[in-house]
C-alpha cells in the first residue's frame, strides 16, 4: 500500500525549488504555452506521457509535481511513489493558488481553471 502523498503549498514549493528541488509540471504543452511557472529548470512532462517518461526523473532529488489545480499532479505523485520515488510532493491547488499568491508566471494570469470555462457541463 502506498503512503499518503505529501502535499506542499506554493510558498513551500518556492523554498524547496530554491533548495534544489525539481519542479515537474504535468499540464499539457498548450496549457504551459499559455501560462508557465517562472521557475528555473522546470520540467514539463504531461500526465498523458508520464507512463512513458517517468524514468527521466531523478529518484535522488526532491521533486514537486504541479498542474493547474493540484488534481493531475496528485495522480502523478502517486504514480511516482508506485515506481519507488520517495522524495516526491504534490503542490496543493496548483498554478491557480501560485498565481493568487502573486508568484511569478510567464504568460497570462487568470483566476479560474481553464477547463471549466470550456467544459460541456459548465463551471
């Protein structure tokens, strides 16, 4: 059985990245092109590609997984834990919380999830 995923806030994420953690954005490339975390050495591995690409990630380094709301990155965190990663965390509430805190992004700032704006079910 997997341990419960470690969750960190955007403020802690910034500290961890400053201490050498790797930020891994699991959003799709189009989402990253619209708005990206302004963080050095960030890696983009869309969740849909994680199954093929997880071995590119270092097991000996702290990793924080991020997405727009924290849901996809939580799935990715559990996926990596399943594959033996012990130094992984999920950034809670994702890019939306990051932007609400005024942390740096490249591109468009927005307040609500992109998917809900175009969802068939409304938002």
